[in-house]
């Protein structure tokens, strides 16, 4: 069990990623109360999905992941169904930084909905998220099964799939659209992500919603939230889009992390919340919400802090 002055490790998908930026902030936070948090990057084709398991196994001490993936690991669901349940995972805090499943079609295709692909037998070249990644199964099902279009039908129409984390890196999204290698995207997104900024500059895109009734089914199946991307969020987005929301990140550790460390991390996130907003990651901490919707149970030390501050209601 690490004590307050021992070295801890934070595992991130890769340097420069959103979780890497959050890890840097946590490292600074830990130094304020005498703990050392070492950042380690691991790059694989899961986009970070494998990392909560590595914390559960004791290889690393802390990770930031989406709440739904923490819950999947804790319960042994979906991509984790063949793994031992990570029932020793605990949450320290939920950090606000909203993103969504973003589905965008190049305007010059003439497509205005996903259903148009099948009806017009259009050979679409699609960039999407690889399955067995943080959002891959959700993103793919929202694009395909939610719109009564199987991946096999899509390919039989002459369509092509380029999978982020498997075939290409997300930095290639913009260039693929610009050069005509791809003409649609269905993956996680937010305006701060460089690859989405480039995509909307290099190609005229229209933003579309999956079928409304199917969104409820997908949200229930995968235990994720529905959400709305408000008009103007992305360059060229002229109307609201209904989709799946990924509202932020949850900081996850094991249940054997000392109560003192978990308490102090929660406290420093709270009192130093302005530094999160000013950071390049543009994160936000709200004590009234930090203990909610974490996907896994709260760590006892973090829970004690929220109780002491009167946040738990």
C-alpha cells in the first residue's frame, strides 16, 4: 500500500494525449503534498481501453479513463468480458471535459444522412474508431446497426473503413479528408482536438445524428449517455445534433491506495480547480459532481473529502 510520500505511477495512452495532459496536472497536484506521480505512456490499438486493467493488476497506480470503460472493467462487460472483473478499481474524481460521438459526411458526397448510404448504394470511405477501444464499439454500432446498415453491407457497396488506433492515427483524419482518401468520419470528438479542427477546415462537412430511437437502445446497451452537440460547436455545424455523449474523465486507482493520498488528490483538485481550466486540457472540476457517475465506487479517502466538504448529498 503506497504511503503519502512514495512514488506512484500514472499510466496514459500516449504522450500529448488528453489523459497525458491530465496526468501532468495530477503530477503537479501530488507534489504539493509530498507524493511523486510518475507518468508512463503506453500505446496500443486499444486507445487506452486496456489501461484500467493494468491498474487493477497492480502494474500502475492511477489512470484516467471514461466512466463507461471503468464500469465495463469493473463489471467485466463488452471488451472486458473475457477478463477477470476489475472489482478493486476505485474512483477519486470525475473531471469535466465533454466530448461526443461525432458523425460528419463530406458535403460533396451529396449524402445528408447515414440511411442515404444504403438507399443510394454509395461507396463511402469512412474513418471510424477501431472496435475494442474506449469508444469503438459504441461509435460503430451507432453508425451501422443503429441505422440498419451492417458493416458487411457497407463493404459490399464498395465502402472502405479506416480504423483509428488500428489502420491510422487520429492525426491522419484531416489529411485523409483533404486528399479524398476518406469522405466521412464517425468517432469521438470535441472542438479542442486538433484532428477535428483540421478536418473541418480541409473539407466541407455536414454533421448528422444517428436514428433517434436507436440512440436510446445504444445508450442503454453500453451504459453511456445521450447528449446534444449544440449548433456552432464545430466549424460548419449549423444545427443541433443528437448523439452519444462522453462527458469527461474519471481518475481511477485501486482500493489499496492510501486514504491520505486519495483524500489529498481530491482536495487539491478542488482547491486548485482554476488551474485545471487554465491548462491546455481545459479540464474542469466541480465538487458537487466529482463523486457522481464515476462508473466505479468511490475510494474511501476521496469519499471522506467530499463528505468533509459537504458535497455528498
